[in-house]
C-alpha cells in the first residue's frame, strides 16, 4: 500500500486523460495530479477511516456543515500551479456556494476552501511535503495533517508563495485550537485523533 507516481502519459495524451485511464483500471484508488506528476494512492485502511471520522465530528458539531460552510470528504481542489493539477484532500471546509466554483474534472477553485486536512497513510511523504507546497501555492488558509506515521498533528497557516509561514507540530496530550478563520472555534484532542488512527491491537 504505497503511493507512487504513476507511469507517464502515453504519447500526447493529457495527464487528466491518463489519470482517468488509471481510475478505470484501478477502481478504489485515489488519483491526483500534483506538480505535473500523477500520484496514485491505494484505498485507505479502516484505522485511517476511524481517524477521519473522529476528526470530522468537531467540525460538524460546531455547525460548520450548515449555512455558510460545508464539511466534505474527498472533494477535488484545482491547483493553480499546473495546467492539469488537482488534489483530493481527505477532508475540507468549503464555502456553501462551492458548486458555483467548479473549474473542471470535478475540482473546484481553491478560493472556496477554508481548510484542507489529510490523514496520512502510506503516502505520508506526499502529505508532509508535496501537498504542503501545493496547498500553499493554492493559498488555502489552513492545512491540517494527522500524521499517523510519526504520531503528530500538524497545523499550517499563513500561506506565502510555496510554503506556509506558520507550521506548528503538536504531540499527543495537547489540545489544538484551530484559527477562527475557518468559521467556528474548533479544538482538537491530538491523542484522541491519533489513537483512532492506530489499528486495533497496536
């Protein structure tokens, strides 16, 4: 279960056409184009799903899935740095008029994204490196990473150029309050989320 760049497109076939071809051949995989590379990630395991469910609940409880904003999983964000680039974060908070901002390939203008969140799997290097640059370039205000590999929670804010000016790393035992810019006061229990992301018995 490792994420890896896929084979390069055949001939002059656009990257998006090649991505669709991979999706047809490998159902259940997440296929993204970041920095001109196709990234294919296997389906997440159950522990990943548990962590995602656990981290979603505070956003919904705070009312962020009503009125002005919505909480979604696996919604494509169009990345401005490449002609065909897009990413599919595990979780996002978006403006409620998101459907008016469709770009293409079921991906939406990053201007409507208040927060994106990734729960790491075998693709943890992409979440901690490649996607940091991609989301910063897209000017997404808040990027949260549930880092199951290193048992940390990262909160990145203040995108500038191809990086975030503020990158705070939190360990189990900490309570993390996210920026008010997402639309509500949200506090995450790092230990609780990371525990949910561990396979039972570990």
